[in-house]
């Protein structure tokens, strides 16, 4: 009988710590609910002690998620552990995840503690966490650069004092697969009581070996892998969840291991994260990249047409990639629209469905055929929670290579129409400046991207912007067959999010 690997997702904690990947509470809850649909075993919701906002988001995720364990990270300090427990105590299945560094370089320069002090702190704080919560995970930060004999002592102390999961992090992405396999084997052989707990690994991708190191650890006996969607995370990122899961799934005969992740939700989860943080994956990204199932070379195309398995070791259907098997148009009714969404795996509340259908009908007036990728983009195009402060009424652009670009923008705010004219270094810049004039906010645009959702002259264009305002960041998305309109909508989407968070102050 095949063994089982648990998937611990830290997208909301380690992933969110990477530059440009911050999320607000509503976005974290939305992402957590999608991770629940994905059927991961553990969601690490955040670092509760970091700020009141982090604590609130951990609490919100803990309340929302019912189908998997919710964890919060904590240093081996009483105040951290108290905050972590405050964050997850209302979860259906709570976990406190506490850590301390064990490598000589970290102990000397970061902690300024002796090995014996680290050992004592580990024992005391794991025991303290255990008073709050029956499920306690202990991580030996920078384990892969630690002295193995000392690491064995620390792990044994954590187990003795109640740890249920022992995590071995490759914190700086320094290890190699052979070394990781040897380390996990050494721990299994030399730590008293190790058979009573789950061994976990948390690998970073600084040398591009996070997934390989994680799978090597699994081969050596680790039963939990800590990872993130799209591999986001600090520096070069974390172990990519979709790559680990599909490696286990595709190479079942080799690993002889199962995990409970619903692979058909992988693509949708990846797309949702991209929509929330505004960072697209490279086209050659394994599993979820745009080119993952594309075949351009003639010899590859010939082989795939004859037999898919010649060049495809997995199918796009297996990870939930929309296949455009049915098209919708302007005459398609709500029933056909709802049925197609169900086939694609979406389960929307009535209010969400109403909004999506409205967007679908508006698009159908401009585009002859609506494909699955269009629907995926529509559903992923999140509006602001609550009423929008500003809505695009109309725009007029005057631009060319011999004149200065001019934009006339009209916005509706609660039934009042505001209009502004502005010039800029191109039509998009002029439009954004006109919006700034109306909303009266000192906004900074840190990123802007544009791409087509589908092929053809009437392809839906998706614009993504990243706005900064008084230390806050918001990602805005806009969709239209007109790229200027999609850009303005994206900008307004980001503005409305910032106003909802700050009140426009």
C-alpha cells in the first residue's frame, strides 16, 4: 500500500513575505479557500506576531477554513506563541509552528546564543506551545548548515516536550539532493522518538534545487513537504507546490506515494494567485506555465498528434487547464453560462454569479466567441469588496506619433460624474494622470503589464497594475477587448481597493 505525503502550503506566510507579493485580508481569505478546494493538508496563514494586520488575517483564515489544518508561525518566544495561538485557536484544526535557528552562523551572529541556550529555549518553548495546542510543529532554522550531532539533540528535545511535527528547513537553499537525503536518513536513524512524529522539509530555491531537495527528503522518509503556489517566497522562492504534487502523481511507480491534493485545481489556484499579487509566472514555468503543454517543433507536433504520450508525460486536463471544448456567444443564456462554469470547476455564490454573468454579456457584445480562457479571466477579475468609489463612465483618447497624447476621462462616483483632461507620454500615461486628477490621491505606479487572454483579433486583453499609496500596495486588474480600456479599468480597480482600505485619506 502506498504511503501518504502531506502538503503544507505556506503561500500566505513565506510566499507573501517576498517583495511585491503582499495581500490584504480579503485576498488572503480568498486564497485560503482556494487552497482548501485544492485540498492541501495544512495552510500556514501567517506570522501572527508581525503586526495587528497579520494577526487579523490569521484569525480570518482560521475562521473561514474548515477542511484542513491552519497554522501560524512563531519564534521560540512566549509572546510569539501567545499571538500564534490567538490567531489559530478558532480553527477547526489549529497548529502552532515555532522555530529557532540551529546553525553556528545563525546562533553566533543572529541569535547571539550558545548551543546550550538554543537547546534550553527549544525545550521550554515547545512545552509552552504544547500547553496551548496539541499540534505543535518545530523547525530548526538553517538545519542544512547545522552540526548534525547538535541538530539531533535539538530535535530530540523538541519531541520530548511535545512536538508532533519536526521540520528540517533548507533556509538559504544551500543543500543538494544527496545531502538532503543523507540528512533526513541520519535524523531518522539517530533521533530518539522520531518514529512518533512527522518529518517535514522546507526548501528554498536559491540554487534551483528546492523541488529536487524536497523529493530527495521524501525518498529518505519525510512525510510532509512545505511549499508555495508558483514557488513564490523570499529571495529565489520556495518549493513549488504544483511541481512536487505532479512529480508524485506522474511518477507514482517510482515514489509509491499519494497526496490528497486535487490536481485539477492546480491551474486555477495558480491563476488566482497571479491575479491577486499581479505577478505572472514565466511561460516556461513547469506545470502551470503557458508553454508547459505547447508543442512548436515539427517533430514534437507529429509525435503528439500520433500519440500524446510521446511528448506529454501529463495532460493539461490533469491540472485543470481550460480546454475550450465549448464556446459561448451573445445568445448564450444564463443556464449555459452556469453549466460551463460548473464544468470548469467554479462554485460561485449568487452575487458572484450575477456579477460574472453581467461581465460575460458585456464581453459577448464585443467578442463573437467566448472561450474557456475568457471565462477564467472573467472569474479571476475580482472587484473591490463593497461598493466601488469610482466607476469608468467614458474615455476619449487622442494620440499619435506627431502629437502629444491626450486623455479625457469621465468617472461615476455615487451618481456624480467627474471629468478630467490630461496629457502624458502616451495614451495610457495620459489616462492614468487624468484618473489621478479626479481621485486626488498621490499614487505611484510601480508595475504595469498587458497580455492577451486568448488568440485572435478580438482577443480579451488583461491589464495588471501595481499601485502604491502611503506605504500600501494594491494590485488592479482590468479586462477588455480594447487595451486602453482594460488599462484604465485595471488602474481604477487598484484605486478602488486602496480607497476601500484607507478611506482615500
